[in-house]
């Protein structure tokens, strides 16, 4: 028999085509009992490999391909772990090469020789120069040196190469036979079967950014997994025996390497349990006052008992500590998220800001004492300050004890189509057409797109090149393409992480684990999510603006939850820019909700999910008509009264099981989880327990079954109330700020979307509707963000196209030396910096110099002379450049009349929207039309508006009649318009880009208008 000892998976990024299940299945199908995994530099696939081989009954050999520096030559070396110590060596070596880019040295191999097999492939840069020169003496010297320095080293004989290497292998075997070193068959496996060579070659072309026709792209045949007969035909018998000898000697139990959180250092030698208790009691007094209700004391004791019994004191103290750091540093912390909001301990520590007893939230939904479950406290910070908190944690516990979590970007449907097409030399235009034909759907596959979309299928079938592209792309789809970091996840360890998990440097500031999230818990690593929320940044900025402009220290966490203005804003569905409440679907639900209390917002967030949506009609009906509320049993009323008899929350399901069947909340959580996961074995057992519990409490068998069916029906739809309350708190805070401080709110909201033209245009229009004045950019008043003044909100310089961050900073730095006194003063001063003419023209078109009293056309016409003046007043010395405005007379600004339409179009070109008078403004006034595109709702009600045609696309119906799709725009937004043949036939030669039209019709879906009547307007009107 034999064993493959050098096998790359797809986690040798773009250097291997096999996913782990395919790799293991291929080895099993060929009759192998053992198989190695030796990815290039990477150990990312090891956990999945161990689980997959265990499932399929194969013996796993954990390895990795690393770089070895030997005699100033870097060559590839295969390292295989003999035991758990060997596995630790591999972790250390892989971490070293992926974080410091330092190759292995001789002493590394010597230190690890008892625990690791080191195999040097016969095809390597160490031997090649001697072969090419046919210098046997030089080769003999290298072999002799290796055998002296590394007598334990194996030489891997690779025979799938060219005839040249077939010859060299014989020479090497002859030379090493005279040393203590041994040879072993080392077939290099990069893809599954012989048919996959082309796919592998395409993958390499993608990685190397080469064309398939490029002769420099190496052909690599025979790099597939040979069957035992093929191995026997190709390799020497003893070399094959040695593969099994090595395989049998490799025995690693992967999960034995475990860690725990760092120990939290308490003051004065206090135990962590005592310190946590003290902090919680202080926090409880702070939350409730000196007279703490007994129910809070009892709940706190119960939670602390569970936390201490599960040994999670350090976890809570670590989270408390970095939250405290954030608050002391002026970093706003979100009110909570997820099930952690159900913990009174978290509330007392200031980790969350939701009172769990007030909102009837359950600790057992967060931490269940009846099953081993890790705590999971996710924290939200403003997205511009999140990294500060992570840096603090890193500094406190050590860079080698804190890490990001890696994740992999994959060759998804559109990506793989573009990548493969590029190396096949298919034009970008063609690839755009193919890519855009793939329907938009989360995680859609190429096969699903082909089977479900006629247009995509027809395109693929229309050209043999596309068919070939599709077939190759299918073979590569889903493979990992690049490594990145988890958006929020961080892990901490009490011991050096490189002893537990291989590391990699993805971000410059902090290492990441090579293992992905799903495999870290088994190693004792607890994930903490540090999330950056744009909405918290907005809240934080608004609070600072309120302090700056009104001198009010607004404590956002203490605002009243029954503020009339805020609830009225929600009833009016004035929720553009509000966290969770901004989408059209959410607005429609809010419209039905008619919110009269904070709990209605909580319910809205919980109900607007794919499953819970089914409960919306019943909930609305019960809310509007109390007589329609039905309780299956009187004792259910306190549990579901707040939600009008409808089970919405997971916590309610748990309470029903507790109240009606006598379940502990821990067991009730097990029931909820089994129901949501539809675990048949657990469900059968728990159903009987539930019925028995009901009977013991005096319920009838019929009621018990009915109750079980009721909660089973809703368990799949139930939403985590703790999360809903916490996120509703952020929604409410934003709504409160919008309702009470609109100018500050819009200034912060707009600053959060700089660079997003559609959102910017939408929010600017919204601000105007709310009576907030929008001021053009000013060369003397604008900054990088939207600035608030007594006159309104001033647009930022950074919003202007062709004025990037560097140019903006140049202006602001120069302005610190004194305001610009004139247009020529600006040109002269900025001329001493690297500042492009295109940026100046963009500043003019945006209105940045309007304050100097000249129209924009005049300034553009005077620009050449202004630059000549700037050159004349510039004095260049050895060390610096200065200006002397008194050297020559300042030229006059040329006075040229300006066309308002041209001015508006140039303004839109640099800002992305019309800020001053829109070309349609006066026409809309004449026709007394106030409706705009932004206000359209997909409710099929009749609308009348005036807009500009931006584009026309003709289309033939099935009958062959011509119709058209129009691109329409006005001062607020853009949409498409559908013009049927009966209207288009008489206008086809009159409808052209740039004309104004009056349209009547209805909005059939978001962003699309069905036109019933269209009238051409004269721009001169």
C-alpha cells in the first residue's frame, strides 16, 4: 500500500482545487487508509480535515508546506506532525511564516526533529542549479552537507515532472543511499483527478493574473491523486513502504490543545467571584437607588450563582473593563445586543442599558445552566472609534493573547465568472453582460442561475466560449479566494495564542487566527464581537452638536421612552435615517402599527422578519380590536397580554413552558431550541415531559397537547426579545434626536453617508422638507464633514468630486493660516501646494467661491489669468516657497453672463445632485406640481410629476410592437418609467435625452413608474 504525503487543498489559496470533503472522499474512493493535508504555509483547513477524516474513517496526517532557508537558498519543505508536540511545532512554524515572513532555519528543524517529519522534495531550488550545470560534485556536496547537518531529513522523490527530473531523481537516490538520510515517495497532489488539470491551470492563471495563452504559465500535469496501482507503477517499492511508515507514525489528537480566557487581575487579591459580586451590588444600587426591590436582589443572586458555578467571572469582568475604558474615553457604547440584554448582571455592570426585569427578559435565554453554553456578549461602538477599544484590549492582555478571527472570501457566482473569463481573454464588456444576467439573490450559485433564469441560460448557450467559461467556473465556484478578517470577532487567550492556534497577519495592527470562527470554541477560545455601528456614530455626533450649539449635556441613555414627539414621528412614519425603521417594508409595518408606546417599536423590529411576518395581520387586528384577543388559558394572559395574545418572542415561549408545564427556564430554553431546530429526537422526549408537567399541574391532557402545538407553531417564528428591545432602544434614540433636534440630526446623518450619492440626495431632500436650510460648500466655512451653523447645514468640501481627502486637507491646513480673502488670494496660496486645476474647477462649479460675489462662469473664464498671477507672486527659496501679493496688481475678474441651466448641470456633475435652482424648479411652480420621484410609494395610486428624461431604451413586445423604458430624474431622485406601445408609437421620434416631460401614472414597484399619460414640455416655460 502507500500514502499520499503531500496534498494541497483549496486553502492553499489559488494553488489547489479541492475542498476538504472532496479531498477526503477522493482518498477514500481510491482505497487509501491514510491521507495527509499539507497546504502551502496554511493550516486553516486542519479542523475541517480532522472532522472529515474522522467521519469517513480515514487516518489523518496533519502537515504544512513551509519555506526553509538553507545555504542562502529558500526552498519548500513538507512538515508532518508525528504527535501533539509536533502539531504545536507546526502551529508555531506556520504562525511565524504568516506573521513575520521568516522562513525556517536549520536550528528550527533540529529542535523539532523528535516530533516532526521533515521532507525535502527532490524538485527544489537547492538541487536545480547543480542539475542544470550537470555538476555532480556540487550536488554531492549539498547532499553530504544536508546529511551531516540534518541526518533526520527525508528526501521526497517526486516523479510526475519532466524527463529531466526523472533523471535527476535517480542521481539523488544514488547519492542519499550513501548517507543516513532516507527517501520517500512524495507525489505532489494539487487537484483531484486527471480531468481537473485544466481547472487547476485556470486557477493558477487567476492567481498570477496571467492569460491562459501566456507561455510563461506552467503546465502541471499529473498533479492529481494517483490510485495505489499508479503509485506502484511510478515509485520504488521501498519509497512507497516509507510513506506508510511515516503515515503510521503520525498520531495527533487535535483537540487536546486547549486554553481559557486571560485571568482578570482584581485589586487587593480579591477573588474574581467576590469582585464581580461587589461591582454588581454597587451597580444595582446605582440603577435602582438605595431601596432595591427584593425581586432585583433575588434575580441578581441567581444570575451570579450560575455565572460563578460555570466559572465565567473572568469573562464578565473583562467585558466590564473594556466597556468602562470606552466610557471613560468618551466612546459611546450601545445599549446592548442579542440575548445578553436579558442579564441583570450585565445591566448592573453597565455592559447593557436595558432593564431585563422591566421588559420581562430572561437570563436563561442568554446563559443556560442546564446545558454547557458559552456566554456571548456582543458590544456596539461608533464605527469610527471601535478600533480604539480593541487596541486597549490588545495592550492590556498582550498582542500574543488577542487576535482577530479569519474568514475567507470565496469565488462566488459573479466573481468566478469574471475571474475565469478574464484569463480566457473574454472582454470586460461581455463579462459585464454575463455577470449582470445572474439574478440578484444571496449565495446564488451558477447552476441555480442557469436553471432559473432564461436570459442567463440563453447567453451561456449562445457562444461556445461562454459554455466553456461556464463549465470551468462551475469547477472553481465556492473555493476560497482570499483570507480576510471577521467583521467584528475577536478572541482572547490566557496563554500565547500561537501555542493553541496558527496565526496570520491579515491586518497590520493585530494578528488573526488561521482557523475560522466555527472551530475556535472547541479550543477554549471564546469569541467576543466588537461591532462598529454607523448609527452609534450618528447618535454620538448629534449629542456633541447639541452640547456645542445649545450647551445641553444630553444623556441619551436617560431620555424618556414616552416622548410624544418621538412617538408621533413613528406614527407619521417619518423614519428616513432611523436605524432599523428606514426600509419601505418596515415603514409599511409602522404605518399599520400606529405606535403609541416604546413596546410597539420593539414589536415592530421583532415582527419584520421572514418567519414572524406571518403573525403581523393577527397582531394588528388584536391591537386594533381588543375583543378579538383570545387566551388559550387565563394563566397565559400575563405572558402575552403585552403582545395582544400573540406569541412573538422566544422568551414568551419559554415562559409558557415554565408556567403551564412547570419547566425550569433552562429546560424551557432547551425546548425552544429543539423546536426552532426541529430536532426530532429531543422534541419527542421534551414533548412527553411537557405533557407530563402540564398534567402534574392539574391541566387536562387535551389542553396540554393544545398548548404544546401552540408553542411549537410559534417557536420557529419567535424572535429574541432581548435583542429586539436593545435594538429598539437605538431606533428610539435616533427617532428622539430627529424629532427634537432635526438640524443636528441631519448634519450627523449626512456626514455618515459622504460618498454615497443616492443616500446623500435622499437625506438632503428630507432635510429640506423638515425646514432645514442646505448651504452650498464654502471655501472659508466648509470642512471635511457637514457643518451646522445658525443659517443651516453647510456642505463639506469632501463631497465635491475631484476634491479628495488630500486636497481637502491642503485647503484646511492653508486656511488655518488665515481665511481666504478673495478668489485670487486662494489661487495664489494654494498654488504653493500640489493642487490640481481640476480640483479648483470642481470647487467653482460646486459654488465654493460664491461668497466672493462673482458668478461661476466668470470665475472659470478668469482661471488662466489667476494662475498667471499666482506664478508672479510666488517666491521660491532654498527651503520654502512663499508668496507676496504686493508684487503685482490683482487682475480683474472677467464678467460673463451665466446660463442657469448650464450652471445647474455643472453643479450636478461635481456634487451628484442639484443644490441651487433645479432646471425643473420654475416649470413645476408654473404647473403647481409638488410631487417628486423620492415621494413615490409602490401603492399604485395615481401620481402626476414633472421630470427630465436621462435615457431611453427601446424594446419589442412579444407581438413585435415597440415600447420604451425611460430613465427619469428630478431634483429629488431617479427612477425608471415604462412606456407601452400605444403611447410610445406617436412619440418615438420626439422623446430624446434631456427634454422635460409631464407624466401621469402609478408606481407599480419601488423605483418604477407605469406611465398612463406623457406630455412634452418646453424648457423655456
